[in-house]
């Protein structure tokens, strides 16, 4: 089972609408986690109860983030955009294969 990443956020600067911006600032860890998370589900290795990530504010309060199956395609699309931007084509190919399996 993989380690659920803890992503630190500043709640004073984050509104619900800005969560995408916060995650973008931590995008490498986050997008790699999306790929890992979905791949584990496809291969039957991941636990249904496992979280995608844990967001932690400055006071140490943790917010659990999950990814329902209905969101896999959308999240993989966002991850694909990131990996294309950094020219990591092997991961892009993996994401394409994962989309076919979903």
C-alpha cells in the first residue's frame, strides 16, 4: 500500500475555489499521486478506503481528500496535461493505457 501524501496549505489564503491553485503549487507530488492511486485501483492493489491525499493547515488540522471512481478520468486528464508540460512522455503513455482500462 502506498503512502498517502500530506500537502501543507495556508487556510487564510485558500478558499474552496482556490484549492486547485494550492494543489498546482504542489503539483508534482499531487499528480504523481493521482497516477499511482488510479493505477493501484486498476490493478486491484489499492484499498477502497485509502485516501488520495491529506491536506494540512498551519495549525496541523488535517483534511482528508478522496477520489471517487467517477473522477478518475478527469483527474488523469489533468495529470496528463502536467506530464506533457514537463515532457515526461513515459508517464503520459501510462496514463493513456490507464484511460483505456477504465
